[in-house]
C-alpha cells in the first residue's frame, strides 16, 4: 500500500468516525471503505489503534498549523483572540477531524502532541515572562484556557451552536483567563 492507500485508510477512518463514532471504525469497515486489503492495514498501521494514532497525530498537527498564524496577529490580546477565532474556524471547516480529536484523545502520543504544540507553548511562555499574559501552568492551556472554545466547538459539532456567532464571546472568555493581573 503506497501513500494513496494509506491516505485512503485514514480518509475512510475519518468518514466512519463522522458517521458512527469510534466504534464504527473496524478493520473490515476500513478495508471495505478504502479498498485496501486487510493485510495492508495491519502491515502499515499495525492495528485499529495504529490507524487512530496516525490519524490523531495528523489531525492535531493540522489543527495547530491552522492556529499558528494567530501568534503573529499583534499584541498578546489580539493574538489570543485570533488564536481562538482560528481554532473555531478550523473546527467549522473540518468537523470530521474535530469530532475525531474530541472522540479519541487517548490515542494521542504525548510526545508527538507536545512537539506539535511546542510553538504555541513557547509563545505563551515568552508572553508570560514578559508580563503580557498572566502566569499559568502550560498544562492548563488546553483544558482551562481553551475550555470555552472546546465547549463551543463541541456544541457546534452537535448542531446546537453557530461558531460565527459565538467567536467574539469565546475570545472574551479566553482573554479573561490569560489577561495580565493588575
């Protein structure tokens, strides 16, 4: 299986997750959907979990890459608000990948995730050191700082929230968490 077959398996996994959740992704469903052989899936991914690990790493990198330009948006407040807007925009543009990231967080390799997120962590660290942002532990960036964005993204993916309407309010909430004290 070349890169075309590998891509077909990953695309099939995304489509299956979108249609029926993680449980819909079986080796037989992947082979039927992608047109590759059972042996090829095992040879290149090792297992269903291997497919998920590759797909998670790829999707997370895609998401972070979409957010990185926000870090050059100007002062810390503008950059944080742009980061939120770019994240929510990515979720709206790539709902299948976003659903997968929310459904399969345990498939992430922490080292790969940390490496991909490193430019964002470095930016926050530098801004905190300069006093432009409140001092917060880096582990809290995802669950605490981006919490409002994640909740709105989940609601959007369930069909109950228009992210375009929520973006400014979510930006306000995230900025309130990281704005310098005093």
